[in-house]
């Protein structure tokens, strides 16, 4: 069981007050807050050994390089990848997907080929594939969803075929919280030898992720959504695929030798890390992963499941509230609307009560279009939230209803 009092003191920002009220931060789907250990680790980088990595013979560069490679090992262990060669640091989920779309797409996708995504995707897992299809004359196929946000797996099986080059699927929907049957989706593609990319932006912070058990070919996530710094992310890829993919970007560090006639590319993972990477961010991310590892991923999942069920119960009992994405398999996200109140107005009133939620399309316009709405109010909980904060949200919604009646 999580010691919530202790956990909350680990996150300095949770003690902030907003408009004179205790902050209730329910926008964890957009970005998570940072524990003190992450803030301290970042400060340590810049105050004790900041130096560009892999390039210097001097003491500071040596420490920074070692810490960076140690961070890679911590990420490897966290997602149970087979080798650090399969862990590529980048700026986040968006960069990871674009990397695969550009380099895998460059080598393996051609005219008449197909890429399969789902109706639940964030724009980051739609647009790079659309751009690839446009460049290559390929087609984007979409697994449809039900009114509750559940994917039609029979349809998925029917569209997989000889022309499918890749399946790109979210580990969990940021807009609705729905968790698709990712393992089944991967197994089906695997049967036909089709690689699968999992967008783990909303996956890795909510429970144990084991890329070898999932048997996905690529897994991408962002540091800032898993209690780490901004501007750092991870692309995991199976070595045999990464080896066959051309580099995405050219520059320093991704080369072994350069002449005007020819460049020899570096080995994995450096082949995909052109230029100075966010080494401080990588070291901060490692601190975040160590932190949640110590709290316990299973404990985190249990605490969040409790918050989700309590919040669902509380919000469902309020007349005029409609929850979207009523699937039995969800991360701790509740997307909802209030009858007769625009989501922006509700979000602004809640903000004045110290309750931070997100409103709008959540970078998932096709989800909203499918549901016939122009956006939702989204409360996204994580393990440092409490039932008392859920009550503050519910009371806030009741106040909104009263104000707009
Ligand atoms: N995919 C999903 C499911 C997301 O929720 C997000 C961010 O909200 C992204 C991708 C993009 O992440 P980032 O902006 O950190 O690259």
C-alpha cells in the first residue's frame, strides 16, 4: 500500500495554493509533476558535472557520459529490453514515432503498402503516418471503435494483410483512458510477421511494462509523463529492425568516420542519436524511473484503479454529467461533459476552485469526431492524488452546474 502522506511530500508542487485554495492537480495525462529526487538530480548535473557527453577526455565529460549510459541501462531494465543498444534517447514520444515513420518508413514502406492505426490515437500517432503515406503512396487504415472507445478487433484482423507494413497502436487512449487489447493486437500482427509500434505515452507510468513480454517491435514514451523532465523520451526498438533502418537525422555522434566522399554510421544506439542529446534530461528520467520503481508499479496501478473507480462512482452520481469511454479496461482518466455547460467554461470555473483539469480535444480530434462532440473535460489521476481530491472535483462540478443552471 502506498503511504500517500509521504508520497505527497515527495512532490514539492503539490503544496502550492491556487487562488487561495490547495492545488488539486488532475492534469497528469498532459504532464506529471516531478518528485524532489528528480529535481535534485537535475540540479546535481548542472552544479557538479555538466559537460557534453561522449566527446571530452576530461573528468566532467567522463562523469556525464557514464551517468548518461547508466541512465540508458536504467531505462532498459525498467521496460525489460534485452540490450541498451535498443534504447534510443530522443525528445519524447512524438520524436520516437517520427523517427520510426521516417527511417523504418524510408526503408520498408512503398507504393500500395498499408499502415494500420486505430481510432483512439493521439495526433502524434496519426500525422507522422499520414505524412509517410503521402510521401510513399501508401494507405492509412484505421481500426474503428465503438461508442465506448473499444476497438473492433474483428475489423482489425480483417484489414491486416500482405500489404500491411506496420501496426501503430496506443497503449492507452489519452482522450478517454481506454486501454485497447494491445497484447492481442501484437500477437495477431506477429502471426503475419508485421511489426508493431506501441505508443506508450500513456502506458509506461501506469503499471509494469515489459517490452519482451508484449513482444512489440517498437515502444515509445515521454519522460515528462512519467515524473521525469521535459524534452526527453525513449524509443525502444528490436535490434534486428533498428540495424536495418537508416539513420533518421545526420550529425555529430551518429557517425564513426566522415569524409566528403562517404560517412560511416555509428553503431546502435548512437546511430539514432544525432547531435547533443538531452543528457541532463536522460539522467533526470532515470531518477524518475528509479523513484517509481521504489514506490512500486503494482502499488501505483492499484492506487490509481481505486481513484478511477471512486471518481467514476462520484461523477456518475451527478445529474447532468456524461462520461465518455465507459470501457471496463481503463487507465485513471475520466473524460466527461456537463449538460448545458461548455467544457471551457467548466474548466475555467474549476480552475478558480484550485482544480486543474484539461479541456478540449486532447490532441485526439478524430476521437471527438467519432463521438460527435467537440471536446471533453478530462480529469487524469495518478498515484499522488487522493479521494479527497476526487471529492473536490465532484464538489466543483456541482458548483459549475449550480452556476450555469
Ligand atoms: N501519444 C499519446 C497517447 C499522448 O498522450 C501524447 C501526449 O499527450 C503523445 C503521444 C505525445 O507526447 P509528447 O508530446 O510528449 O511527444
